[in-house]
C-alpha cells in the first residue's frame, strides 16, 4: 500500500513541476479550456487570435503530457488549480 501512495505522490510532484513550467498565458488558456470554452471562445475572451490560443493550448498540452481536454481538466483538479 505504501508503494501506491509513494507513486501517487511522485506523480503529483511531477505534475506540479510540469505545471510550474507553463507560462502565465498557457495557464490562463488551460483554465478556460477546463471550464469548457472552445478555442474560439477563449480567443474572443482574451482578445487574441485563434491561432495564438491554439499555440498556447498545444504548448501546455505538450508540457503537461496530456492528450485531451478531459485529461487536462483532471490534471488541474489534481493540482487544485481548476476554477
């Protein structure tokens, strides 16, 4: 049982390290994704181009090593970062 706890703690530390590597704008974009906003809605909300949102989203997904909005949201919840 201690092995599972240690493993989960390591995964959380790794996730925190990855999250801390995000830029403030990448964090802003992924938090809006976790709220269910589309790329277009995020672009309008932040007053930036759609391609800019896609770039930030792609960078964040790569850094966090997730593959979907659901995994992204799960990661934020795990970190206590979801709004």
